[in-house]
């Protein structure tokens, strides 16, 4: 019994979810005692399924809340904001980006700079972005672009974004 307490303590400390631990305990008890009837095993199984379903629903709600918060934050930024993946395709743009370049956000997502700004700017932006991804550093650039029918000078600050393992997953920019 002390060994079981130590194992459970390690499992709780490692972040294993309570429903998963309860299911594991139910399976361990079943194997330890073959005297259980099939009906009891069925009940334990259904309890595990219910517990895991509830945990999954809670996780999905937290994810939806987080996505809504991030959407609200990006729309609250008054400057042009974007995120491109490592293939340099736009995955996130905010309202200021869409308004500045007279774009429908749904049409811009998944496209690259060539599709949005033409080949000349695409070549320049792609070279900047690839250099940033390779170096893993932040860069500041000034670009002359047509916005609202007039030429304007934009100052853009871009930097690579990394996942938890340290791999580059894209470029975030603010102008």
C-alpha cells in the first residue's frame, strides 16, 4: 500500500488529470481482484468515460475562452498587426491591417505577400522574413507603400515566434 501511495503522489505531482488517475485506479483494482462482476467493471468503465468527457469539455471551453481573448487583444491593437507561418503565409491579421490595405480578412489569410502586395514587395518582404527566421532576431524596416491611394512610409518591426521546443513557427509584425 505505501508503494501505491507513492505512485499516486508522483502521478498527481506530474500533472496527470484526476479522471485519468481514477480510471487507472479502477483498472488496477479490477486486475487485483478478479472477484468483480462484469456489471461492476462496466460501471467503472462508464464512470471513466464520463469523467474523461467532462474533463475534455472543460479543456475545450478553456481553449475557446483563450481564443476569444487573443482575438479581442489583436483587434484592440490600433496598429497593423500580422502573423505569418514559416511558409510566409498570413495566418493572422488584425482589423487595422485589413483596413489599411482595403482587404477582406478572410481573403488575406493563407496568402503570401505576392498575392497581397505584388512581386516587388514580395521579394523584399520574403528576404527580410527568411533572414529573421534564420537569425532568430528582431528586425525593424521602413517601407514605402500605397495606403488609401497615397504613398506612405511604414516602419515595421518583425520578429520570429518560437514554439515550446524552440523551433521557429513564424513571424509576428507590427507597423
